[in-house]
């Protein structure tokens, strides 16, 4: 049997980052908003550097304002995931974009997302859990508001808290309050680090924020002592190779450090990050692992097992999926 038929687990997907361009164009047209500048002549998102990507992402997201918009977004995103055999997905949700950090508005958006997730589970066989992410470049004060949103809605569907956005804005410790708040509320923790910031950013993040997973984390691959610490601590990396190649965090698939990390026994998983923005899917990620590094079906099964083990959902949910 080919790996293509295997059910896949994805741990690192930004909900708005999964929005098919046609969906965003449709919502923009309904609301008479002109965001045609963010699309190329073929109708795909037009992005370049990471900074430009963040601008395009925020422009696309700006057309989504109501809980109903987020209900439709969630269905559109999960339809794509399910089409690629994803049976379990964790999505980063941003109260910044869902009510601006106001708890009541956030509750309404989250309820709509959860409602769509229930429908998708019944109709498409894909289970979704949410991870609130604060956005680093919106600053530490705003991060406190969004962490409070997370703490207020912790449990059940909402399993985690984390930090995304421009990695070089501020220092990890500036965001420690939100991580402490979320930890006290019982949420599991993950933090983007070492996509751009290098090994020191991964080390500072582990020391100051103590997440159990790291988003990307590829910067650790230049530091053997750090890789050893990560492997011993059992910290899991949410590696997104297609995203890294697309945005230029690494020069090519051939030069991607996922093999270095794996050789050092760091727990790695593979996800898409923002699939239509980066021209990727879970199928393409697995295909490139096979084509570039010769990963076998057994390697991909093992990769998927690590992801399921590291998922933030409860054990009963994992058993149902496995
Ligand atoms: C991100 Cl704030 C945000 N949104 C989508 N993708 C991202 N990657 C890093 N930060
Ligand atoms: Zn990400």
C-alpha cells in the first residue's frame, strides 16, 4: 500500500492561512471589498518575503469579520485538509483577527469555528482542535489580551496556546505572562521559534516560555548541544519544510535540516503552515520527503505517529483516530 492512502495528522496550520484564495475572493466580492492586489494573474496569493507574506495574510484575513465568516472559513479549510487525507488537525486561531482581543467577541467566533469543526467531523471525517496564538508583532500588551481570551475558553475544543508572527520582534521573555496565564488555565503550549531566529532563539524560547512543542525550530540544527537537549527533553518540532523553502528560510528542499534533526533523534513532525499561500498540501509535503530524502512508507508512518503522540487532544480522541 502506498503512503498516499494513510490518514495524516497535522499539528501546525494557521486557520486563515488555510483559506483557499477563491474563498477569500468570494467573501470580498460579497462585501464589495477590493483586495485584488493580493492575487496574481492566476488567482493565487501573491507573496514574496516573510514580511510581505504577513501583509498579504492580514489583507486576506481583513475580509473575515463575523463569526459566520469564520464558520465558512473553517469548513473551506477542512475540506482541503480532508481532500489530502488529513484526519486530525490542530489550527492556530487568532483572537486578534476574531474580535480584536475582546473576550465576548472571541467567544462568538470560537463557537462558530467549533460548530463548523463538528460539521466537518461528521461530513468529512476530519477532527479539528484549536490553539490560540498571540501575534508577536502586535506587541506584548495585545498578547496579554489574546492570552486572556485563550484562558477564558480553555478546555475541550481549545487545547493550546502559542505565539506566532514576526519572530524578531521583541524577546521571548516579553511574552512570558501569556504563557503563564495559559499554562495555569490548563492549556498545552507551543511557540514559533527558530524559523528565522536561529539556535539562540530556540534556546531562549525553551528557557523563558517552556513550551512542549516548537513551531519550526529548524534553527536548532546548527547547534548539536541544543539538539541533544531538545531530544532529551522530548520537545517536539512542528517542521514545515515547504513553507521554509517557499519563504527562503532554507535555500532548497535538498538543504532542509529536517534530516539533520532526525539523525540527532529530535522528534520531528511535518505540517503545511499556510498551504495555499505556499503552494503546498500535506500530500505535497510527504511527496517531497519521499522524493528528496527517500523516506519510505515506514518513515512516514513513524512521522505521523510522532505527530499523533504530540497532539494536544485527549487520549480518547487519539485512540479514535489511531
Ligand atoms: C504567522 Cl501570524 C502568522 N500567521 C500565519 N502564518 C504565520 N507564520 C508565522 N507567523
Ligand atoms: Zn506557523
